[in-house]
């Protein structure tokens, strides 16, 4: 079921403290962590709900860009710690699969960070394509304080993006870093004043909506493959994707628009 409020559709689902809104005019969907009084902590069941939501949005042609944010000035302070002791070790070893939903999505995904981005919250953000952070954001993977390590992709993505030395400095010391330090490390895309955060995210949305959704999808796949494949294989993947896009209507439209000195009208074909 859906509820309408102006140009926004609020999707109704049995999700644990997660709300989903679609802006029909902006062609965006926003996933909102909303657990009042708990800094938007994410339960175990919410992780599977998070993956289900992405499966739904990935198939929705009305959605071109996905945004993830938290309610009340906080992205999320992480997982529900006490629930770890209630779960079987085998279940814990699979947590990374749900958290990787933004990375698997064929659509651009933006993490809108403010307040705390801790634990699984930071791991979710690192699985996104872009991270726009308010100046007041603190980022951390504090699991070592519990006698545990990050278990939903944190060690791997931080090391790949920021480098092994910085990953060890942050994770092995359970150190909180500021948004500015995270920007210097390449962990966030942009840092803005808190009162400009919404504007900065929507500006990025505007940029992404200019491009062909099909081309963005292929580009994301090729870039993600660069993290898994050796250079020779990556070049082969890139080349084949390049050749495939040559045959699309959007590329023909882009070339024609360039020749006519006008903005292209991409249709995702």
C-alpha cells in the first residue's frame, strides 16, 4: 500500500523502524532509519528488511536515484549490540550480504550522513556510491571495544578505499574520525554544513538525473568490477561494456544532442 503527501509517496511495509519515501517529481526514493531515542540503531531483522527494500526499489522504474539517511539528525549509531548474543555464529557470518544491497543496486545510491555513522551504519554507507556528510558527522567502526571486529564489510571496504594503513589506524584503535578527516581519506565524497546537507544531496541528485540510467548502471558495474578483477580482466569488461553501449538509443541521442548543441533526452534504452 501507498500513502500520498503532495508529490511524495510513502510506501507502507512491515519494516523494523525503516521508512521509505518516493518523490515522484524527483524520481528518487529515500530509505530512512527511524528509531526514536535509540540513535536509529539497526536490528538484525532490519538488515534483512533493508535488503528487501532494495530488491523492491531496484525493480521500480519510477526510481532513478536512491538516498539513505537517518531521522532526527543522526544517520545511525550502529547495530543493536545485545542481539548479537542471541544469534548463531553462522548467521553472523552472513551479515555482509544484506549490507551490500546498495553496492548491488543498478541505481546510484547516496548516503546522507550526519551525527553518528557507526558500526553497521558506516558499513552501509561504505557500500553506497556516494557519501555526503554534514560537518558534525563522526564515523567509526568501534567493534574492537566489544572484543569483536566489523563483520558487514567494514574492514574490506575501508581498506580498499582509504588504504590498509588508514584502515588499521581507524579500526584496530576503534577510533572515531571526523567528517573532514574521512574526506581527506577519500571515505566521503563531500563535507558540508549541517544546514546545507539536504541541498548538497539534491544537487548531486540533479547531476545524476542528467545522465542515461542505463549508462549509469553499466558504469557502476564496470567500476565495481575493478575492485574484484585483475587489470587485464577489468579492461576486457570495460571494453565490452563500451562496445555494448555503442548500440544503445541513449548513445545515439547523446551524439545527436552534441551535434545540435542541446541537452540530450536520455530514456534508458
